[in-house]
C-alpha cells in the first residue's frame, strides 16, 4: 500500500511541478495519467521496489526548490540520498541554480 501511495503522490507532484512550466491543463493531466497507468510503474510497485519512493522524494525536492524553500529542499534531497545514491546527482544543478539566483 505504501508504494501505491507513492505512485499517487508522484502523479500529484508531477501535476504540481508542471504548473511552473505549462498552462495547458490537458498536458498536466496527460503526464499524471501516464504515471498512474504506466504498466511498468504498476508492475514494479506491486513487487515492492522502492524506485517510486525515490521518485516521490525527488519530485518533492523539485517542488520545494521551485517554491524557494531551499533548506527544506536540501533536507528532502539528503533524505532521498539515504535511500539510494542516485538523487545526489540533483545537488549540482540545484547549487548552480542557487548561485545564479543569488550572485
């Protein structure tokens, strides 16, 4: 049930992130539906793989970053990196984005 909740959370967060990039409601709904009804995602989540948990946390990092909650974004990134190492690749673009904004 936890992994299914992460699937729902990822669809909701993808919809939320797209509000920064597009104004078309149909594009936002299409991406959310693609996440929810993708057979690969459903198959992986039912077997207990934690990739959607990492995806959920990574999307949470992006939402916090775009809402300028940088400390919270860094905390979620650190938490995601404790599950698996690959979310750490988002640290460099986030830091460079901060440098560009504040310098």
